[in-house]
C-alpha cells in the first residue's frame, strides 16, 4: 500500500502540509517499518517544493510507476520509472509530463496515454501518445477543441471516456484504446458522469445522470457491447414532493466589463416577478472548478420554502474553459466578485428578488467572492453566509494550507501578485460606520484548509464596523473541519444557516426575534 504521510496532525502547525512523503506500507506489518518511496528530501534533483504533495502509483499493467508532484495548480508535473525499480534505495525517475505541456488529466489505456490539455485550446482537447516513448508536444489529437468544454476524463481497461459540457448538459463519449474509434454513449440529457467499476480488469462502469431538479439515476454501462441499462444495484427509489412546481432558466448576463457570465436560476412556476421572493445566490470562482447542474437536498429544501435559488458561474471557475479560469486568477481575481455582483444586480433589476430579500453565499475560496462582494456593495444584500471562507488573503500564505495556494492566488514575495492579494483581502476592505447586511460566518475548529481564525477575524471586524443593527454571528462547529462532518451534522448546520438567512429577508416562515 502507498500512502502520503504528513509531518504532523496539528492543523495549526505551519509545517503540517510541508514536505509530505510518499510511503510504502506492507499490510500486516508495523507502521514503524514503513519505507519512504519519494519526497523532496529523498529526490533533491526533482522539481519538488516544500508545499507540494508527492504521490506514487502504478499503471494497471504494473509495467510503470508514476510520481505525481501535486498542488492546487491544475497543470500536472509527473515523473515515471519502470516498476522493476520499486524497492530500490534510489529510483531513477524520468520526466513524463511537464508543467508547460498544460495537461490537467491523463489516463493510460493499454500501451497508450490519453491526455487532456488546454495548450492552445482554452476549451481543451484530447491527445494520445505512447507510454513507452511519450511525446506530448507532437502527439496525435483524437478529440480536437470544439465550441463546448471537454471535461470529466476517465478510463476503463480498454476505453477512454470523456464528457462534453454545454453548461446545462454533459454528453459522454468513449474512445477505443486500440482503434481510436469515437462513439457517443446514449444517455438521458443532464449532467452525466461516468464511474469505472474496475478499470484494471474490465470495461464495466456506472453512469450517473442528474440535474438541478433531477435526483441521481444510475445506469450500468459496458463499453465493449455498448449496452446501457438502468442500474438495479445502485439506484434507490427516492421521491421528492412537488418536483413539477419548479423551473430552471439558464442565461448569460453582462458583467461590468461586457463579459457574458452564465447564471442558473431555479424558481417556482408562475412566480410573479415583483421582487417579493427571497433569493439565495451562490458562487465560487477558483481553481477552474465548474458548477455544473447537480441535485442537492438542501437546495430542494430551499425551493420548497418558495425561495428562488441561483448560481453565478463567475470567472475563476472553469465553466467556459481555461480563459474563464485565468479571468479570475491572481491579479484578475476582482472579476470573480464583480461578476457575482453583476449577477445579483440582474436578479434584483429583473424582480426575481429585491435587495431586502437577497442572500449571498460563498464557501471556502468562495469567501473571497462573498467577502469582497459585501465589502464593495453592502447595499445589495439582506444577508450573507461566509462558510469556512478565505477572507484574509494577505495572511493566507502564513497558514498551514497557505503555501499550497500560491499557484492559484499568488505569493506575498512577488510584487505583482502581492497587489492581487491586497485586492482580494476582504477583511481589510470593511469600513467603519457602514450599514452592512446580516452576516453568518462559519468555521470548523479542526479545519486544516481554512484556518478557523480567518472567518473569526472577518466576523469580528464586521461586528465592530456595521451600523445597520443587523446581527453578525460566528458559527463554530467544535467537532469537525472542512466539510468532514456526518450527514446529520451537515443537515443541522445548513438548517441553522438557512433559517438565519431567511429570517433576515422577512420570510413568512422564519420570523426574526431579536
């Protein structure tokens, strides 16, 4: 067994996530006998930084082993060696994938390696080369860049599987590892994804189909015979009441600089556009993460309270490819919250809600978004939820998880990137004697990714600055960390957060009692 070993388990230690090591453990033996396989110290000639994590794994045929040098950077850095060297005191690792190949995912099928890259292709393309003699720069392109985003690449024993997303739907395709024949898999429309069951030995997989209003339905796939059938094993019959009472609108709105930003709106049928509805607007916008349509029990609970739910697909995310990601990245990060503000203004101006009914939300790196949105437009929201939020980016690098974030947000020691960090530090933008909306900042006391004092400081500065008389609360989960809790704790926490937010919009079912 291969695993990654941290320096320590202290989530307040700045050394916790530095110089991680890839270790070998023999099942049944004592942990004290585990052997270090790879690390920055063991492999000083490789391009490994203290904040990188290193993972070692094997090809399905066990001919090769790979050393991946990881960070939040999407582009991969990978070395490889023949498996025959495993166990040697010194392994001769050779370069496999370099950062400048701009490869974000790769899958080995037989003697070929398929790779997903955005090099000269912001919507991505898929190429193929030989594992024995990899040449990514002159590789054959098997799926060229198109108008829609190529995403969700995985593989079975003999096939590459990938998705093509147009925002609302994701179509699934299979590529034969031998003939390179490309075939579309016939699945219902929706946000489809494929989960291989045993890629080392078979071509069996499960596809999952879902959407904003459609619960998960699983399909059994066999890529050899191209059969698709509703899965008897993985499906559980779950009925959600009144599903037909809601509609989804997928649109694009114009941001402050003319850029078109996707906006998903879910609302009751026949709703009067009079601004009387509470509306929950969520956004993220970092790491090229795409918010594709998905089914959420918490979202559905909101809808059943006659609340409009919307998702702003802002720059910094990946919904429109790598150019979208780079548009909200380091020095361009202000586009992330300015897109969010533009979406909020659209929803208010078009009477989906009003400023007195609007709830803004951002979690984790989405704390940059919501913290800056409320700092720049305190008049726009009735309440905000900053959940385990990054709101003090000037101090982020000095936290346990901070150095890992440099590839996405920038370094304090780089003058140009420092300007970006100053711009995205929401805490320092909060001003005295301003009427801010109601605020709920949440943390988990054992959070190793966004240190708890960061949302605590944000709540404190809001409490000391706001003159609106609206509550500013700091919600601490003393048992858990960064979304690590049990489901019953999750649902209880969200019930509390959403009830608080709705009480600040004068919702009929959630009256606020000071």
